């Protein structure tokens, strides 16, 4: 018997009864429990599948063998069509995100049907074209739709917080529904309808209600575990919980900070206890926190990536000021070298004046790189840099900052980038700015860490792994980063000292800095950005630590120009203005 809703699948929407009957006759029907794999990356593509109910997720296998979500596949959509038509192996793994029902056609059946009914191929082509356009415009990008909000503490009023999230989603034009235990008797078709008519579905449960919790986890695209900053995580028993989001590490922690209470545990303990990928603060006295969470849920969170470039990185301060004036709020921040230092200032929550004061004190008032030594591993001792980082950033841990943050360094021992997302902030920044030959490297166990610019000076790829919203990148290293005149007939060491003294770094400093940042420029170009800002800094040298005002102004002017080029309609980039 042909299911009553069979013809509602887009592939068959324009087909007549005879075509639908033919397809039904050749179809294979499969029920796929939540968390089960349909096929793996590299498997032969010998079946074309369609989702009748439920939802699937496409995942890319990462170097550490874990999976990263790259897209959701909703009811009515095809699965594996590109690989089957091209005759290639699957390029990603596909799992059921919740209990799902699918029907499939093997290659022979599909070819026979499209020869007999040519309109089927046209329908499939339209579906594929629509999905390609969506992905190109960034409308899907793996944005989760059904979120299980799980309270780790009975003292958290999660229903109130869910309503606050719903209201915040409404302010950015997203329709959300809050679903509680009263829906526990509903079937999968009801959940499909709720998902179909809403942009976000928020399932509210707690760790004590095991039956409803298990049902929520079977339905969820992602888990948000709510804890209290004034209580330790304890035994969360999350390893016992079944569900695809848990199995595939699609878990985040939202740490509620209530009033002026002090933290009873480190945020990293919550991440370790839950196996969470990300951590977000929710401070009751900071309404911007819930708005940031709503943007993250809706795929409208804004990432800011700042590249390295020595003293040229002062331009980032002007860029941040201009973007803030345009109403842009940053939800995820990261960078390399001096770009990481400025990004950290923003992630901590400092205003523009505080950022300028801190950077001036740390890098402009006196040269941070003038404690020279006869080179053995570096030209400087690095003690002045260590002292200044400790003074301004020594009180912070990355996971405790206002917004998620990362810094990138290069692990020369393993020849790979190191992404710092937890731990002492000053230590992460010190590794990220350790320019080879200029500053001594950081030794972490058996790893030798140097400036992240050696492998990735603008780590857009790292940012894209963290969230699904638009990203803004600022590159201060690519435009006239060296003055060729200084290298045509270079002076000897003693001639340079006689002319400039011991406090002024010789041109070799610029040469080493540029050698570190140049490879990263090529890598950054492989990852698309929603807005790219390149300040004009031709007269500012990488080691020109006194060029603060000029560089800041150049960054501000470049950002204002980029905003103007967006025709004032930043919403086209997914950027929400306040």
C-alpha cells in the first residue's frame, strides 16, 4: 500500500498516481533509530535515500576520528543523491539525528524509473539546485533546529529560561516553541509537525526525569546542559544517556551565573564532566547573554577573526570600534598572535577605551621586544612580554570569559596548529605570539609552540568549526608588509647600533615576522568570509610599536568603508543590528 503522504515528498510532488505507484513498488523502506549511521564517509553510493519523517545529519570525519556536523537533512529531502549520480563514494557520513523513517531506491531501480518517467529526474534536479543555493547563501550550514535544554540542577528554573530564549529568538525574527513533559505521549509525526512550523524547538527537561530526558535526547539535534556556576558539576551521569547528539558530542554547557554569587568550580570542569564542545555564560544581570545565545541557536551568531601582524595589529582596535558603532555584537572571537591579543580584549568584555588603555600600556608605552640577547633560540629574552601579558591577562581563564574565544599557536613538534580554547589566557596568548627567532618558544610537555601565523595567520577555518553564523575577518599582514629599501644594501650590526641604538629592532625582526605571517595568508584564503576587512597600512612596519594612532585610525577607516560597501544592509550577511 502506498503511504497517504508519499506524494508530498518534493521528489514526487508533481508526479501522477501511476508514477507514485511505480516508485513505491521499487522502494526499500527503513526505520533508522536516532544515533544510527546510514552510511559512512567513503562508502559506495549505491542507494538514493529520501527522509519521510525524522531528521538526519551529515558529518565530516576529523583527524582525531571524531565527527563534525556539516549539515542537517530534514523530512522530504534526498540523501546521497550527488554521490550516486556522480558514481562516487560518499564524501560524508550520515547519522539519524532522531528516530527516522526513510525510503530508498537502488541505482538500477532509480535508472529504470527515470527512463520510464523523465519528470523524476527534473524533480530531483530542482531539489538539488534548491539545496545548493541554500548552502551557498549560508541558510542551512548545519544549524540545529531541535535543542534539548537539560537542567543539571533542580534549582534552575529552566522553563523561565526557555521562555526568555524564545523571546530573544522572536526579537531576531525567529519563531520558537517551548515543549515540556506534557508532550511525552506524542508520536514522531507530532514532533515532525512542530519542527516544520517553527524555526526552533526547545525541549525542556532535567537529568532526574530519565524517561522524558531519553525521549528529548532521541529528538534533539543538539544538547544544551544548564548548570550553576556556584555549584560543582558532580556526577552528571551523562555517559549513560543515549541519543545521537550525545553520541556525536553535540553538547554545549550553559553556565548560569546568578547575582553576585562566586564560582564554586571552574567552567572547564563542567566541560570535562559533560563532554561539551562549547561553553556559554548566562549572567542574569547581563541581558546581552541571552541575545547571544539566541543568535547562536538561530545560526546568526557573529564570529570575529583577527590576524597577526606585529604592530600593525593595532588596526584591529579601530575595526572593533567601527563595527560596534554599526551595532554589531560579537558572539565568538579568535585570532593569531597580536590578533589573538586584541580578540581576547573583546571576549573579556572590555569597552573600546579599556582596550586602548591596556594595549597602550602593554605594547606602546615602551617596546615589548627590546630585551635583546645574543641569539641562541631567539633575539629577545621574552621577559617583558611575559610580564605584560601576566599584568593584563593573568587573572583570566579562557573558558570563564564573556564570549567563547580561541587563540592559535603552531606546534612545531607535531607540525600542526594548536587551538587554545581552555586554560590560562596569558599562557595561550604567549604561545600565540612567540614569533620564531624573535621570542623564545613555549614548551608544553614535549611540544614546542610558536606563533600561530607560521601555519595559519587568519584562522577562519577554526572559527567555522565553532558556529554556523557569519564571520568577519581582519587581515593586517598582506598589504606592503615589508620596506624593500631596508634590504637592498643592509648595514652591518655595529653600523645599525651606531645609528639606531640598542632599543630599536633591526630589519631582521620584520623579516622574521613576515616569514611567519606569509604562509598563513595563503591558508586563510581557502576559507570564505562574510566580510573581509583589510586596513591600508603601507607606511606601518610590523615592528613599529609607536604607530598606534595611525594603525588604529587605518583600521577604523577600513571597517567603515566595508560597512558602507554592504549598502547599509548588514542583515544580508546575517548580521543583526541592535
